C-alpha cells in the first residue's frame, strides 16, 4: 500500500524530522560538554587542594599530551572553534568542510577541550561548542534532500548558532550570533533553519540543566547622574583593552623571538609543555586565580564576594595568550568575559563612581565587544547571561562605544581575520598544519 501523503510532503516531514533531531543532538552535546568541562575544572581544583605546586607538573604534562594527541589523532580539532566554523562558511573551499566539520574532529574537540581545562588551561568551552554544533548539523545533510540554501551553509550556520545558544543558555544570543558574527548578514531563506535549531537546542539544554542565568541574576543599576560618564569610561577602556587583546591574538607568532619560533616548529609538543610551565608559574604567583575559564571569578565579582585583588585582568590576559599559543584546543569566549569583569572590578575598586556590579557588567560587554567587534551579539549575550534588563540601555551604549574604539586599533574583526588565515592555510585534501600559530587560535 503506497503512502497516503504526497511525496513532497513526505520529504518535507523528513527534512523537519532530521533538522529537529539534529538540533536536539546539539543541545545534548552542549550539555554533555558543559558537564564534562565542569568535572574537569573540579578535578583541577582538587589537584590544587592537594598541593598548589602540583600544576608545575600537571599543566606542562597536560598541555604536551593535548598537543601530541591533537597532532596525531585529531588535527581537525585544533583551534578555538569559532574561526574554523566561520572559515567553512565564508572562506575555505567546500572540500574543507568534510574535514573541519567531521564528527571525529568534534569528538576530539570536546575531549581535548576538557583535557585542557583539567590541566588548568585558561580556556573556554563555548567556542568548541559552536564547532561541535556545526559538525552535528552538517553531518545531517545526507539523511534528507535539503534545499540548496539549507544543504550545507544553512545547516552549518544553524548548528553554530544552536551551539552558542545551548552553551550559554541564551537563545536570543544564538540567533544574533548567527546574524552578526558567523554570517555577517542574514538570508531570509535560512532564518527558519537557524531559529528552529536554536529553539530546540535551547529547550534541550533548558530541560536538562534548568532555567538558569550563566552568571546568575544581578540587580545592578546605574545612577544616571554620573551614569553617562561611567558608561563612556567603561566603553573606552573596554574598547582599548579588547582591541589590544585582538592585536596580540593576531600577532602571537610575531611576539615570539625567532630562535624560540624555530624551536617551536621543530618541537611543538615541547613548546606546549613550556607554555604550560609558564602558565603554572603564573598560577602559583597569583594563588591560582588565572587557571580555568574564569567563570567562578567573574561570578564572584558580580555578586560582591570576590577576593581576586587588583591586576586579575592583566594576569588572565597573559594566561589566555599562553593557553592559545600552546596549541591546546579550546576557546577563549569565557576568559574574555572574565577579563572584562576583572577590568570592571579594578575600576570599581579605585574610582567608586558607581555600583561595582554595574561597572563590572559594563566592562564585560565592552571588552567582549572590543575583542569580537560585534556590539549587538555582545550586548545580547551579557544581558542574557546576567538576566539584568534594567541595564540594557547602558550595556547597549557601552558596547557600541567599545566596538568603535576597537576598530581604530584592529580594522577587521578578530574572528574574521582568524578565519581567513585558517582558510588560506587549508590545502585540500590535507588538513592544515597545527604547527602554525594562526591555526591554533
């Protein structure tokens, strides 16, 4: 007995079923990575409790192991995740998608990111979640006859957006991220695909982890008597700091002296161990505050229970640059937010211009916007992370000011430049060399 449904209707239902299944899978993958990364962070904290000097052994060994495994078994897992995903959308040849967005690379990305956190790397899981989400959605292209605009680019875009949505539990930020950061424009034909993936991935994460704000709910507010001065100050400082951080990320290779650069090329695993040792020394000197994503430190600053002391932001920047330079897979989205919080904490401690929570939130959005030069994405992410809608206008203004300042320092957004470099080094069918600094970030 034949199907009672028209063939076109049957195929449409199949496409929807595949898309919905993939979106739920992205949500599940994001939750799994979040839980694994949390356990990895607890494992490293346990190591610190045993002896604060142990990272001098654990961190170099972990970094070396991570880079060795990446180069030998999971070369497609190298990097932070977001530039690689953008490269497959905009700049790399289509043949690169099969390698960069392969499921094996996604599995390696998740495991190696957790390994990096386990050994104290200043790394985040949000960037890797974007690449993992894009990999899952891209792998579904063979299970149904998707329209041409959805078959590859639309699925990658939807997967990346769903990944950021589920990673932060910020569905609106997932949509805006896809529009502003990943695609640079918005095609109406792919809007349904993106929205469906974001909603289902977000609902999946919500059902498993509950309705939570990434940094908790804050009640920060800004006194508009001096509020304009404060938000302008935070926007300028955040934009300057974010622009300089972007400049450093883009020029890591140039910052390394020529003899060390040659040694790194010949012995990348040993170089990773050396970066790990420097990070561990920094951790010992800072009483351990520079390790990990920075989530706990940022949250403590927001709720007023932090004791990180002055200079946390500068130390966290150095720790993040060392982690990225080492070649260990992992993102830097969460560390960026922690650095921004640290800048705000220092300003609040030394100026008393406004409530500390308000200044910290403004500096978080300013530094993030200054680094990625995506003001709308930055303001939506920080607004949803803190669940503080009373600060929306100051957040919006600080984000726009910061992005404008950053463009004076770095004329093209960080992720876009990194994506172009990654794509330029990709020679099909070979996987790009992970010895180059541009591919490791």
